[in-house]
């Protein structure tokens, strides 16, 4: 038995003896990885086994004892099986999982390749499969092993995130320029992109702009005519050009003083294969010390050498059903395409891969979560109905449906993993409150996390009211608030009570996540306004319990493409109905000079007994200047605009208890007009408010604006949202116009996604999709296709343990390691 395998066996046995407490090795089992990996490589264990061991052990500490046992047994089974197969393989001399020897795809000869040398070469390779060539092609080879890549270039490439051959192959061109249209100089037209071949008649350099700039000028001619060509600030070209004699130039034809010229064209000396010109030319992203020409050259060599050996992780059957080229062809074609058509096919194939691998990971996580055991919390109909009767309102149909789903999850025996989506004001809080009640009445604990202390405080008040009627289920002193500003001695008390189980329901902010906070028995984690939290934060809260139920809530509608990707591992409930009697909020965009109209609307509404928000146009709450400006603006409004009304001020720098008292005064209608920064953006519930006036509105995102608007229209009173951009030109701002056009959060979300792209839309912390280079998460058709194929494959072979899925298993692993955000829920 190989040493590395023996070692695994030793540690796994120890761990089993200790009932999987992760103490067989000091500091946890993951600590063996770095040395084990080296040994395993020395032992030449198959790469996918190494990867599997690494990925399981790395997260081992996060698993429950039961899951650890399953994990170790699973790895062991695979190691065993694989090392047997490995032996067999050695005998028949088949290529191993390393893309090394000659895994040329026989299934589809790349038909588009025109170079005559190619097919011959391939044939030879196919025939040679039985005897691997002397040189092994390893895609993990560091780039500095390539000839001509020294320290400086390695450093520059590293900055671009390129360290291995694989990275290099997956550095896709930003665009391609089609220079494949060769033309005689005599028939050029202004404005066209062409390639010409000519002789250099003369080269000279001169200074222009008072010596600030050097201009290299060449006259190039062919039989049909001559062309002036210039390059700016590349004085070294003079020497190169005069040595070259015959050159190929590609670029756009421009005009200078009535004559045709080319400025800064791509060029190279005439040779047999025109790499930089006379073809569809890739244009790569660059960094300091890396030039286009150089990178193109390196990629050309690399693609030629490695491209044909790239193995396709997709099972043949799947690949042929989507009728896309094999991976090897796709990689070669995306760099140096033979035609626009083959380029498009290559892009499609690679985009499909990204989404497909993404889906495989998402489904795997979903499955893993579903397989864990969860505590059963039942909620008999009779009991729940009596609680519903105590509510101050009747639940809407959509709320009831959602509540039913939550109740089913809670008694399923597996942890709930549910995303509750409902537009602003649709009444999500009450569902969360009832879920908490179901859990705490059976003695367990629940935590409710909100993104701001204002919101946490509000939830604390309303949950106490909603749940406080039944002291046999939860007493008032068993509900508590924990936010950053809670005094340290109280925090200490709360922590103690949480760890002893005396507090049943805690409502709070990020403060809940902090290290010393421990629960005796956390069984339900609720995250409100989940888009305000990072993926990790959700995970951290969940880890405070043992496979607790999870309910995340959002008002940001999730377009379907995202529901299948970013949130693909969550079950989705939608509250698609507002409580009865709500009127749509009337929205207007006004010119800055019309602000007086907005003020008089505020006065009229307040005179009727309603309330108003005025959002102060500063977004950066953290800055001191803002505080000063907000305070000044507030006193101006109080003195000059609304002297006879009662105004309140709220901003991020205020002391927490001051914030709280302002909010309380506002809720109690002691304050009629609240001047605020964007701290009131999410969640705040003031049913009496009917005007939302947003100044500097062009600075806010669509999702934010919709959230602001959601602060009003929470009663049966007609409400208004007035948006005033900072300057008149912004009146045409697409986001502001979109707000006027619709009240439908879903439509706005789709629009937002379109305008801003998914990273921004989700907040960069959340998107986690840096590995998507070609695919767009908004490409619903491709996303659905990938999802469908992934689900199908997943149904057949969830563990990807079948022989013909090994390459895929490896690719999935690689993709998810790169993404380095293992836990996306
Ligand atoms: P959101 O979904 O934006 O979090 P909230 O849970 O804050 O919405 O609810 C908005 C307001 O609607 C609150 O004042 C809440 O008490 C009220 N509400 C919730 N459900 C109903 C209902 N079924 N009928 C009437 N009012 C409701
Ligand atoms: Mg809410």
C-alpha cells in the first residue's frame, strides 16, 4: 500500500476511535493536508482522489460528527476503489486522469481547422495512445517553465491571475479583430478594417507636439499603391521596421490631409504564419510589462502545444446533445479562431461549461444540505390557527401559502433552507415571527438577524408584540435584543443566558455573529434583508447551531436566472400579494428647481395627519462631512421650509440610543417629518408615512430607490414618492424613469440587473461569480439549459462516482476551488 494511503488510513482510524471529534490530529484533520498532498503526488495518486481528499478534509471541521463519519467513509471507499482501478490502468497503459499523455478526442475531429499539418498530427497522436509520449503535458505546470518567461513576466502574469498553463489557456481574449480580409493598397477605403501586405519604402522618426511625442512614419507600398503608416511614441519601431522589409499590417484605414493612412496598426514581418495579422486576431487584457504582441505569441505557442491534449470533462452523450464543440476545439478556437462562426461556437461551449459546473456545485450543496438531519418541529393546525387569531390582521393567501411551506420544512426532519421573497411591505416579518414561535415553544432557540440596528430594534418591538401573548410558549424576558451598541455588561449577560438557554429568541445585527456568542440549542436562524449580508455571514450564523433551520428573507426580487444560480441551493417561497387595501405609490421625478412643489406636498400630507421622509442626498454615511451637511440641511429645513412642523434628524453617526429615540418619536407621530440619510433604506415600517422625498436621487441604485419607496404606502392612505436628481440633466436618468414606470419590484429588479450586471446587482460580496468569464448569469436560456443538464446528470450519478464522470468530477472541483466561496447559501 502506498505511504500516503497508509497515512490516511491511520488518521481515519484514529478519528473513528475518537468518534469523529476532529482531534486525531492536533489542530484538526485539515492540518495533515499540506504534507499529505505532497506525499500523495509523490505516490502518484490520481489527481481527482487528491482533490477529493483535500476538499473534504478542508471543510471537515465544519461538519457534524455524523457527517464527518459519512465523509471519511466516503473518501476511504473512493481511495480504495480508485487505487484498485489505478493498478488495472497501469497494466493496460491507458491514460490516467492527468490530461497528460494523449487524451485526444476521437469523437470529433475539429473540422474547422484548416492547417494541413493538424489532422496528420492528430492521427498520429490517436494511434499512439497506447504508448504515452515521452513528454507529459501537465496543465498545472507553472508559467515560468515556458521558454522566454522570466521573473518579470511571471510577476506580471501573476498579477493577472495567471500562474499555470491552465490559467493561461483560460485567459480569454477581450475581443477579436477580424483582419482576415487582405486587400491591395490601391483599393482601400476610408474607415475599413483591413490587412495589407507591402514593402517598406522608407522609415523615419520625427518629434511632434513640441518634442513631447515621437512619431515613426513609414511608407509602405505594393504593386497597386502606397500608404503612409504612423506609430506614436514607439521610437524603437524605426529599427525593427527598417530591418523587416516586407510587412503585414492590420488596422483601420484613416484619413490625414486628404490621404489614406493607418495609425498604430498591428504589424509583423511577413512570415509563413501570420499570427498577429491577416487573421481573426485575439486581443487580450493586459497589464504593465505585458504587451499584446508578446502575450499573443505566448498563447499561440501554448495553445498549439497544449490545446490538442485538453480533455473534455463533459460526458460524450451530454456534449452531443447540446451540439457544441469539444473542449479542446473550443479552447483553440476562442484564442485563434478560423472563422467567426467557430469563434461563436467556442464561446458558447465555454460559457455553457461555466454555468454547467456552477450548477453541478449548486446542486451538490443543495443535496448535501437536504441530507443532513434536522430537528422536527411540528405545529398542529389547531394551535397555529389559535395563534393566527391573535394577530391584528388576517394573513393574505400568499402569506398562508408561505407559512405552510415553512411549517412543512420545520417538521421534515431535514434543515429548512428557504428563501422568502416578497416585495417591500408584503408582510414577511410575521412569517418569520411565527416560524420562531414554532421553534421556541418546543424549547429550542431562534436567532433573527437584521442588517441595521434601527431595523433590529424595530423587529424586537414588533416581535415582542406579536409573540408576547402566550407566556407558556415564550415570556417577554426570553426575547432579547443584541446589537453593537448594547452595553458590554448587558452583552455579557445576554451571552450567558443564550449559552444556558434562558433566552429563547434573540434579535440583533452582525453582533450576533461575534465569537463569544454561543447558543445552547439554536434551531432556527432567520436572516432579514439577506442581500445586505455576505454569504459568509449567513454561514456563520448557521454554524452557531447544529444544522439549524434557515430562513432568509429578501425584498429584492430574484430574477429567475439568479434564482437558479446564486440562490440555486435554496427553496424559494414568494409572497406575491400585498395586504388588502394598499394603494400603489404615486411616483414623480421633479427638476431640482421644482423642489418647492415637493415641499408643499409634504405640508399638505402632514396637515392631514400623515408623515413624511426626506432623504438627504448624501450616500457616504461614514464621512464626517456628511454629518455636518446633514445637520445643516436639517436646521435649514426646520427654520426656513417647515418652521411650524416638528422635524427629526437621523443619520449614521448618531449615538444608537439617540437613533432609537428619534425612531420611536417618529413612530409615535411626535415627529412629523423625518430628515434622514439612507439609514432608513431597508425594512423600516412606519405605517403613517405617506411621502418619501428623495433628494439627490440619481445617486441611488434602482434597488435602493425601490426600498426607499417601500417605506411608504404601508397603510390604506394614498402615498407619494418624489425623486429629485441633483442636477437637471439627470432627469432622463434611466433608473428614475424606471421608477415612474412601474411599482413592480420584479420588473425593476430585471431592469436593474440589465443596467448594472449581476455583480453590482447583488453587491460584489454576494455575487461570488468571478469564475464566470464568458457566461452571463442573466442569460436565462443558457442558465436553464445548464440547470437542466446538470439536474439530469445529478439524478443519474449524484456523487459523480461513475467511471465516465471522473473528469467531470475533477472539473467541478477545480471550478469550485477557484470560486473559493464554498458555501453559497
Ligand atoms: P416586509 O415584507 O417589507 O418586511 P413587513 O413585514 O414589515 O413587510 O410588513 C409591512 C406592514 O404590513 C407591517 O406594518 C405589518 O404589520 C403589516 N402587515 C403584514 N401582513 C399583513 C396583513 N396580512 N394584513 C395587513 N397588514 C399586514
Ligand atoms: Mg421587512
